[in-house]
C-alpha cells in the first residue's frame, strides 16, 4: 500500500469501535513487521539488522495479546533456520511447491480413472515447461 492508503486505512480502523479496530491494527502491524524482515532477502543483511527486525516482530506479537499473532510468531520461530537461509541466499522452494500443487490438482481431476498410467501421463504433461507457458507452442 502507498502511504496515503495506509493512512486512510489506519484512520478507518481508528474510527471503528476499539474492540474491533484495535485487534485488526495490531495484527496488521505485526504482518508489516514480518514483511519488513522478509524484505531484507537478497540484500545481504547484517546480523544486527536481522536481529532488530526480528525482535520488533516478536515484541509486537507478544504485546498483541491475541492468539493469531502469537501463533504466527511461533511459526516463524519453528521455521527460523529456513527463513534465515532464505534471507541470506534468496533461494526458495516456490517452484517445486507450485509443481506439486499442479500434480495434486491433476491427480484430483483424474480420480476414478482406471488406468494409473494415464493418470501419470496427465500429470507429466501438465508439468512440462510447454504446458506451464515457458515455451512458445507454435
């Protein structure tokens, strides 16, 4: 969001009853702190920068007194080694996760076919580079 949209968003939240607006604002700020941390990927962040951003995220989640940000903080803590590797290398498993999603979707669509070979062939065809649009099909 651009600055003027953020300001309008936060103004709208402050106009809501406190019991509704405050938790949304806290959760949104925690999400923004996590995005600030993840934005350091591929920038060769130093330890202190990562530490400060991570502390700010954890502190906001702990102060929130809401289960959702606390659960998010627990998830980040559980996966911290992998997140730190991403911050330093910029390498993700997004490609393999996307291919796995396509395979599962095709397998669901082919459920009930009697020939497992046809199901494998459908999956193989759906995950080729041409099917994913990387090559010109002409």
